[in-house]
C-alpha cells in the first residue's frame, strides 16, 4: 500500500515537472511567435533556436523556425529546419508546401530526391518501424495459434505463409530505410556562394559553387571538410562551417 | 731543466708563421663582422604593361634581417614572394656576403605608382631604402586591320553580337584571343583572370566557357582564334560599359630556323618563351527597359524566345482532390529569371506553390527547359474544365511581347463524400487563397506535442528487447505443445501427472479438513489418496486397491518395511474411522506427515 502511494506520488511529481517544462516551452514559443509577427525574423529565429537547443522538438517549433529563417533570407537554414520538421511530421501539407516553396528558390547544384527517398520520407522512422514489425508480430501470433490449436494448422497455412512473406518484405524494407537513415547524411549549404573544391584543402582548385540552400549528399569527411555530391554531375569538398548536416 | 728547454725550442720559425696566418684570418673575420650592412630595393623596369609582371628585389649586403621582409599592401598591385637567394665572395682578401629577397609584382590597374621607402632594423642598425616610382600602362591596341596589328604576336578582342539589348535579355560576350600562326601558346594564358574584370555594373556574367578554336586572317597574317564565351544578363537599363580588359599570354617563338643534323625532326627545338600582354578596348552597349504599355498580365519576367507545353492529370476527380498541372517552357533566354505566371482565371481552384525544375542544354546554359508542376484543387462540382493557361515573354528579336496560350482542358469533377473538406468550410474567409501562393504558409500558433531528443525506437534497448517477446512466446507454445503431445501418447505418464496433481490437491484438502476436525471426510480422503497413488504405481484401477495389495505387490516392488508399516497403519485408521470417527484436530494433523512420507516412498517405487 505504501509502495503504491509512493509510486502515485512519484508519477504526479514527474507529471508536474513535465507540465512546468511544457508551460515554459509554450511561453518561449509564444514570445518567439510575437517577434515573428512583429517582423523581427532574425530575433524570432534566435528565440526558436533557444528552445530547440534545450533538446525540445516539435513539428510546429521547427516549422516556425524554418519560416523565420526564410523570412530572414537564410534559405539554407530554413530548408534545414523544414527538413528537421519533416522527420517528425512528414505529411504535414503546410510543411511540404513551405519546403517546396523554399527549394524552388534554390538554383544551381542541388540534390534531386529519387522516388525511393521520397517514399522513405513519407513516413517517420518510427512509423516505418511499426509498419515493418507489425507483420512480424502477426506472423508470430499465427505460429503460436498453430501450436496452441493444431486443428487450425491447415486453415491457417495460407495466411501464415503470406504473413511470413510480408514479414520478410517488411523487415527488409525497414532495414533499407534504417540503413538510409543512419548512413546517408545530407549537407545543406547555409552560406552564400559556397566554393566547393576538388580536394579538402583551401589551396585545392574550385570545382563548383553551391548556393545557399543547396542540398548535397555527404560522401566522406576529413578534418573540417566534407565531400559532397549532387548525385548528378558535381562532386567536391566544402568546409563544415558552411553547411548544416542532417542525419 | 730539460723540460724548459724543450718548451723554448718549440717556438720554431714555422710555428711562428702558422700563428701569424691564424691571426690574419681572425683579423679578417673580425673585420668582416665589423663591416657595415647595406640594404637596397630595386624594380627591374620603370614601366609595366598591364597584364605583365615585374620583379622587385630587396638586397642585403653583409647582413640580413630575421625572417622575410613584409611589404606594404599597395592598391592596384598584387605582390607575391618568390624566395631568397644568397652569395658569398672572397676577393683579394676581402670577404663579402649578400642576401636577396625576390618578389613578383603584378599590377591590376593602370596608373603611376610609388613603392614606398622601406625601413628595417638589423642588429643595432636601422636601414632604409629609396622609394621606387614606376608606371603601369595598358598594352597598345593597334588599329584593326593595320600593319601593326598584323605584326602582333597575340591580340585580344571583345565581340558583342549587337549594341542594343533589353533588360532581362541574355547574350554571349565573346573574348577572342588571337595568336599569330607559327607562334605557339603554352597554356600560360591568363584569360580566366579576365572574367574577374567583367564586373559590369548592371549585368551579371556567368561562367566563361572556351569555345572551338578557329583560324582567321588579318591582312596577310593568319591567326588562331581562341574564343572565351561568357553569358551576360542585363539587369538594369542605361548605358553599360564592358572593359577595357587586360590579360597576358605566354607564347613560344620559333627557335633555330635551320634544321639541326643532330635533331632532324626538331624534337629538341624548344624556341624562346615570351609573355605577351594583351588588351581589349572598352565597349559601350545600351540596355533598354522593357515596354510597359503593352505588358500582358501573364508576363512574369521571361525575356527570350520560348515555347510552352501544358498537361494536366488526373482529369476525373472529386471535389478536393488534387490535379497536377505540368507546364514546360522550352527556349532560349535566362531560365532562372522568370516564374510561373499567376492565372487570373483559376479562381475556382485552390492552388499550391509550384515545384520548379530547370534543365539547361549547351555549355553556356542559355537554352533549356523549365518545368513547373503545380497542384490545383477544384473547389466545387460545377467545374467542367481547367481554364486556359497563358504564358507571356518579351522577344528581343521582334521587340514585342508574345503570349503562348493553352486552351481550356475538359475535366470531370465529382461531388466529394459526405464530409466537406475543411478548405470549403473556410472558403470565403480568405479570398486570396484562390491566387497562386506567392509566400510561405504562416507560422503555427501552437507548440503541439514536444519530445525531448527521443531516439528512434529501433535505437532504444527496451524496444529491441520487446521484439524478443513474440519469439519467446512461440518457444513457450512449442514446448507446451511438445509436452501435451507426449502426455497424449503416454497414458501411464498422463495418469502419473494426474495422480501427482490429485495428491497435491488432496494434501491441501487434508490440512483444511484436519483443522476443521472433519474426521470422516479426512479419512475418506486419506484412503482415496492411497488408492490413487498405489493404483498408479501398480497400473491398477484405484478402486481395486485394498490393504491386501500392500503386502502382495508393493513389497515385491521394493517398498521399504517402514513405508509398508505406515501404509498398514493408515489403512487400519481409515477402517477404524468408519466405526469410531476421530474428531481431534491434533490427531488428524499428526497423520498428515505420515501420509506424506508414505506417498513419497510410493512415488519412488518402480512402476
């Protein structure tokens, strides 16, 4: 009885702390929104970033951060924020519209997402995880049912085979998506007219110029340099301080 | 005494001469170190042709500074350090040394320059050079077609397709480097540096591309033309000046004119290298503003010559379903300069910002296709067609606006389902929604659900551990199935398990009956448990078990005497209880351990 009372009290305390924290975030968020509405876009971006650096993440926070950067003329930072928000709410129509709008303003070398990347970006990694593992759980449930009720074996044979096939498909897809999530990194150029060089040295000759907002795939890293490509015809090295890298 | 003599006799004439020579050398070295240090600066010429370079030397005699002397920044000059050189000489007993630091001076503009006096401290001395005056002049541009021009080793010309352009128009500025035939260019061309000079106010210049080389003739002299093509876009009206442009090219003049018997093929005849400064004069062009009077509503900044293709799909939709309009604009002009024009006739559609894809062809990127994909959403079922689509551009050739038009396309719009779309519910509150979006969607007022740096599930241990549950459950079900099958196929084992359960339940019941003092039920249960356990061991029906079986069969199976005695005792207690029921709880509870012991020993009897 004492233990139960202790657990309830502890839960209430934790919930209270979380609520206080959420209220704190909401107040800061409202203050940042006010700066945005007043046209102080850079100040608003700084205010949104202050919330984000605490580790707090919400699609609305990152969306508004992207808007503030967009209005402040920082296209790369805006696209980076929209892309981060897209990882949390990939099907938000407002977010997709703004990301498209920002991308349309970026010229020059930039990544053109393949259909595979577009499909992968349609769901969050957690949603892909559920989608990939639910068939596996269903398949195990069928196998367990066959053990508990052998009379059902014949009836469940077809659906068990189908569930097994879907499980393999789901796990494979999840593996590909997770592999892409962990291994493929995108660098978003945040500086104007960033010079991309043939080698990771300031003395290396210029390969091409990437515009603010260009999205490039990271191939390699060396010291303060990243090797990037647009997957079309441009490949080169640029400094890490001129990009934001998305995981 | 003899030792002293040896010492005195050691000062022989040869020894004395040796010491004198040594003293002279030491005196010379002392004199050398004591010599005054001098410092001078010199430029190898008084006049530098723009595009060419000169050499500046700083010479230190009999001394040198610590480190490389740092030179001041002079606007209009690029100065780079080449390296040091040193020399040491000993002439007629006089020793001298000198260190020379060499710099390459490259002017970037014409004019009179003064290289200021330099002051340096070496040891305790402060040294100062004289200021150097020099001129930077532009390479003489000979009159086109003149004899002077024909005699030039290399020439630079800027070529414009015409003199009048419109704002937004893109043209190709060609810089032609002409190298006289018989003279070989060595790749030391500084033409790319010319592009940095193309800072034309009111224009943007693209990346320069070297074109195909060709031959041309000036008078009777043949030249090879190396064209450098630069796309230029006019940004504002007015008079715009291009140039003057200055560069340099390294050429190789023919060497020996006659064949060498040892080099009949001229393989080792390398000739003489020479750096030639070239210059192209200033060119003025006129940029005209686009006419405002006849500007169509669907003009969105396109200047050039274009064609348009429009398609839409799907064309059978419900209200609220998206329809994608694909517009491809193909042609010549600055593709980056225009957007998809607003369509005034698309009021019955909600429109979203279009996606844009630009594909250029050719090295200069002046031609290509700009593709727009715009999603529109029909707002009511009355719509029968996608309205006409118009795109206008200004054609600099005809000097007038031209409009491309896609006629209306039929479309079927079905009523939406029972649930009206939120857009329809809000329709009317924002009439500007019917226009193509020209700005981002506004910020969100609510923070929503906040997560704090939560890693994806697949990276969390609890989630990975949870994935083992179905496998463990399957393993459990499998083992359970195996046990059930084993029992089903082995009646004796099944009975053994059943009896174990009956005995366990019966012992619990005995405890309860004993505490309640129910003697009849207690002994009936004791009797039943003994029958069940003995029957299971002997594979006989429980009802067939009597006290007589104990001696007849159990002893033969190896049951111990003590257990047999206890069994007899228990059987007799049960029989007696039928006639004289025992009511004492203590007596009844005392029987239970005996029964447990007897049953345990029975379970160890071979079946």
